[in-house]
């Protein structure tokens, strides 16, 4: 069976709404079904599925998901938002900027874009609307800023890239910090521009910030201290050598202790519900992961990486042009495919190409994840848009329209990250 036919069938399956894990499994089996001499029989595909998920680094994924859900139920995002609002709330676009910074910090807890949008959006969007900000603007801002959850470490897609490329997960975590902060700053620049153009209800905003100031810095800081400390502990354990990225999932125990015994915002009787939610969140990811690993191995046996690499190198000889083409491919893939299978399928195909031009694998990993993060807020998949829509009842199309200027700033950051390697590699 031709590789082109395999890819066409895969996209047909997606268009007719077959779940992505089932679609991946089907197209992984089909070449062996139509050609009995092909190495990848059905039994080989099944063995690849089980073998692919038998991986120690993968243990970090359900743990970070669980940690993010515990923090969400424990009201961590509100405490973070109050702390940042205390300092910058009275400035132009201070509260929208505080929402972006909260997404940055919450991303450093959950490792998930969806969890970041859900946790931060459910708290900040109603508050910002109450203070006079346009509801669609607030929703679009949080939906796009939520994508920072997969760029700021710890990041689940970075763990997947480390698996697919063999790169150090610790190094790629470190490489994601400056790009994540850069994107956050650019989103805040747009928020300031928007608020200067459309104005703000300073009377309501000042009343809200004055109420925080009446509590005093010590009380606000003490309330948010353990929330701010969480990413410090997670990343500190990794880079001090105390724990590997997988073992840093000790954040689960930290978040439980903080939410149950310190903040007392998570009743013990609700812990079981949190674990159930985490299992329900991770189970579909696990099936997608297993099927995408099997599919990527089938593609390797069909020599698809060599075919695509040969075609690109035959038609494009300039490094700049090749990187632009790869960015466009990743942006398109991010619009129609989940991050996990996209990374596991495309990394073996694209990494040899960019390495041939002398690109650092860590730098490429950051570029790839930033591309796919943009896919979180672009239709038709755009999972962040759907999460934000469920929080506000605003149609996905309307959120997407308001998100376009923010996506434009995201794309500016992507170009800078692509062509200035030191943005990603300066901390290594």
C-alpha cells in the first residue's frame, strides 16, 4: 500500500469522526492486511502498542495531569491571580496581563494547555467581565494564553518529544522557559494595545485592587505562597538533580497536601472524584499514544521519513526556506491533529531533515511544540477554543475570530524562536 493512500485514509477517517486513536490503529494495520509480505502484521502493530507505552518517562504524564486537576480543584489559580493583580492591577491592561501571567505559572504546575484554560478561565473570565472587559476578548485571551501550558515546563508534549527524539527531557524543559515567557510578553503587549484602544472601567478596577491592597501584601502573599512555590519545587527538583522529570511528579503529593491541609479547599471526600477525573482525562491520551507509536513504526518500515526527507531536500536547498516549509506543515497538522500523535509521528520524519542543516534537536523540539500549541486555538480541532466556549457559552467561531490578533503575536514569537536559536538554548 502506498504511503500516500495511508495518509489519505487517515484524514478520511478523521473527517468522518472516527476517534483519532481508532483511526491511527486502523491505518497502522491496513498496510499489513493488503500486503501479507509487509513486515508490520496486525500482531506486530499490537506488540508495538504495548511496547511503546512501556516507558518510564511516560509515568510523568498522568502524574502531571493529576497534579493539575488537584490544583484546579484547590483554587490555586485564584490565589496566583490575586497576587499578580496586587502588583499590576492598576496599570493599563493590568488585570488581563495578570491573567496571562497566571496562565504562565499554572502551566508550570499542570503541563497541560487544556487544564490551564479550564482552571484559569473559569476564575478570571467572569471576574474580568464583571470589571467591564469585553467577554469575547477575555475568553480569547485566556484561550490563547492557555497554550503556554504546553510550552512552560513541565510540559507533557515536551515529554513526548523527548521520547520520540531521544533528547534529554530536562534540557528541553529548560529550553521552553524563555520562549514561553517571550510569548507571554507578546500577548501582554497586545492586551495593553487593546485596552488603550477600547478603554477600561478604572472605577471598578481600582475598587477591586483597593480591596486587595486593604488585605495587605503579607496576607495576599501568604495566601498565594504555596501556589507560587509549586513550580519552584517541581523545576528545582529536576535541575538540582534531586529528581528526574518523571520523579518530579512528586508534585502530586505536594498539591494534595497544600489543597487538603493548608488551603483546606479540597475536602478529603472529593479526592476520589479527582482521581476519577484524572483517569478519564489520561485514558484517551494513553490509547492515542499507543496507536500513534505503532503508526510511527509502520511509517518507518514503509520508509516514509526517507521519502519525505528526500522530497523536501530535492525541492528546497535553503535552510530558511526548509524551516518555513516545516513550520507551515506543523501549523497545518496542529489544526487537525492532537499534539501527542503529531509529535510521535512527525518527529522521526522531520528531525533528520533539520539536523542535516545543523539545527539543534532541543531547538527543533521547542519550535515544534510552539507550532502545535498554536493549533490549540485554531479550528477545526482547537481544543482550547472548545474549553473556553464551554466556560462562557460563546460560539467557538466567535472566540476564534477574536483570537486572530493574539495568534498573530504568537506567530511573531514562532518566527523569532525559529530563526534565533539562542532564545531556546540560552539557558542550556
